[in-house]
C-alpha cells in the first residue's frame, strides 16, 4: 500500500522535496505540505501541479506546537514526515512522529534558539537521546538526509566499504561557485546559516574535538569543474555522527566564502547584529538582532531566478588500500540555472531537497524502513546514490595514490 507523505517546511528545500515527490506520484500516496505560512505552501502546490500534474494538499502548522503536529499527522494519515523546516522544530516533530507511529526524516541537527555553536557532540545532545525509544517502538528516524549532512555521509560509507581498507582522514568540501547578484544574501534560512559562524567551529582530529575560530584556517584547492577555490575550516552537522562511526579518522569540514561575504559578516558580527539575544528598544520593544537581519535579507527562494554558476560538494578521503597509501575524491557539481529551469529552484536548495525526497522514496519502498534511528552512513549507500543520480545529482569518483590530489592547507 502506498504511504502518504507530509512535508513540514515551505522554504526552498520544501519546494524541491515537493516537486521531486510530486514527480514520483506512482510510488507514494497523498502528498501534503505544511508551514506557518500557508500561502507559501499554496505557491509550492501550484508549481507542482503545473509541472507534474499532481495535487499537493496544503496546511497551516506551527511546528513548535507538538499537539498540532500530532493532530496533522493523524488527519493526513501520513506514514512518512519529511521535516525541512527550521532545525529549531526537530525535536518537536520527531516526538510527534514517535507518538503517532510515523517515520521521520530531517536534513540537519536540532538547534536550541538560545544556544549558538554548542559543545559537541550535537546529535548526542538532542536527537540521539530518543534513539533507544525509536528502536523500542519500531520508529524509523533518518537523520541528516540532505547533501551535507546526508550524501557526504553516504560518500564516506561507500569509501569505507569499497575504496579504502583503512580510513585516516575525511575532508568535506562545500563550495558555491555561483553568483546570485545580490549585495549580501544567504542561500538558506539566514538565522540558521549565520548562527553557524558566530562561535567556535568544531572538528574531529586525533580522536578529540578541536575548536578553532571561524575563518582562522583556510585551504585552496583546484577542484573539478569549479576550478581553484578557497574554503575555510567550519563546524558542521555531519562531523558529529561521522566521528562516532569512524572515530579513527580525522574529520574536517570546509566551506567556501568570498572576501566580500567575510567582510560583511564581520561588520554585522562586530555591531552585534548577529546576536541571538534580545535587545530592548527605548519604547520597551524586544528585538532579536539576528531575526531582524533575517527579515531584511532576501528570501533564499527569491535568489533562484538570477543565480548562475555551479556548486561543488565532495569528500576527499585518505587511507590505505592493499597496504599502500591511497586517496579518493567523491563529489557532485550542480548548476544553478539548470535547477531553476527544471523546478524553479537554486542549486543549494536542490542539493538539500533531492536527497531528502530520495530518502522518503527508499523508506516508502521498504529499503530504508529500518525501524530505528539512524544517520545516513549507517544505511546502504549504493541504492541512495543511484537514486539521487537518477533524480539529478550524479556522483563523480576520482582515486589515485597520494599526489596532493586537490590541494592543501593555507594557514
């Protein structure tokens, strides 16, 4: 019997998930989308109907309201909930799924609005506290099913299974070599995006958590397709699960930023405009600076029509094969303009949304219906990577003996 799917979140990623699941209507049952702003849901539903001739039912929902979330899951008879709303609602939606028996999928770790760049390991602070309960109740919960986290976790699993006998280091590199033409903008929820960079950034090295300041350490790589790119050592979700499953390897995350972005970020941060703490105005009104900046910046979904260029996201792994040092690079490049032509999206949202939709399809087919909580690296990688390739995100693989395959540290 086909399983009904409820998407929670009507931003850029929700737009992609709805379109990709709408295009696979033969594999799922009714498709629903919910958000605090039902008008955004309606716009997505109209777009899916125009492109795939599939009706998406829309609902108003505040995802922090546990009772309302449970009620909506029951009313829609959803067997699968794809949570692509802000990560502040993860624990509420996960709890609602556990209580209603629905399977759960998300794309990022839960965040507490009052805490920024928490002490690791983040999954152990939040989602993993419900791991035993999911297994006891037979609830499938697939965590971090975007691209990073998500596809990169599958890349690491594939490397460990097929390409390296020992895994010594994992460098995840995420570069957006595209341009949206705006003075300053974030590619997804600005409040979530900017919070990542205002505190310590954590990586896993020599079996320990190591903290650095943001923009303290950089590297420059000659990458396939997008060419020479500079990226910075940054904390990120996938490190927190990969370090638990591959503790012997050094695991680092690198993200590309241009000088203009860094300069604007530093000005906003120095002025206190990236603070998550409320400021009281002379009239007594409380304002949270980061939420004000989010309101003033362009809606990430609005960037899609003018975006040009490509993204690069990959895993550069080092270890041994047959007793000899060996390196392998797995990566995807995605074209902003092609994503817009296909479904009206930009590539950042596309690379996050396609894997989440693929996870839902694999769960609906039963292949990933594991009846417990897992991160992507704990699931078979080949079916997932094959499916996302058919859905628009193919993987390229380069392997060779040590040769400084793509670059190295600058500082």
